[in-house]
């Protein structure tokens, strides 16, 4: 008589172990660990949308605005001709946004904002942080800081890269 487990028994054990590991892993990982990545990703997408819109709509000025709105970061793309084109809200759970341009370092506070205007070639036309004009000749470093950090670098040419400048 042969001893051992049948294939059905082995499959049932594998399924049970996978369910248990999925439950244990979901309880051990904090959801806020993903917040900086989601904020940076959404910001990257909205800045690229504003730039692409500015290049296709040469009859109007296109701006991207980032500000704190309660428990969310609010990302707004607007034009001088049409007003707000689209708005995205991203949860701001335990995240700060630090902006660095040359020697200037600012952290966005509640009520403050980042405003980027693009010209018809997709270049950065103007840049202001907390209402003050900023020069970004070496690039604007946007850091989303939380349980981990993510960075974006926006150059005057409109090139947007993940990582530092």
C-alpha cells in the first residue's frame, strides 16, 4: 500500500495557504505606504495633460495648479478661455509636498499652491509657489513625502522626469 497525499489534498492545502498569506499580508501593510506614489503618479499625469493641452490649444493659456483641499491634494488644469478643464482629488493622507528650485525650498501648506503655466511649445512659461514667482532654470524638484518619498523634476523645456533634477 502506497502512502502519501493525493493531488486534491495538495491543491486544497496550497489554496488555503495562499488565502491565509493574502489576509496576513493585507493586515501588515499600511495603505498610507502607497499614498506618495499615487500622489506623484497623478501629479505626473495632470502636468503632462496640461502641457499637451497647451501645445494643441494655441489660442489660450493653460495652467496646472496644485493645492491642499482639506484631506486631499487638488490638481486643477485650466485655461484662460474655458476656465477649469479638469480637476482631480488625491488623498493627502500623511503626505507633504516639498518644492525645490535652486536654493529655494518651499513646503506647500494648507491654502498654498503651486501654479505652472505652459506656452504653446509645451515649455514652462511661468511658475509660482505660494503666490511668489519662482525661477526654475535648473528644474523644479517636486517631492511627495510620506511613509516613503517620490520625486518629479520639471525642467523649463517642459520635460518631466521621475526622480531628482
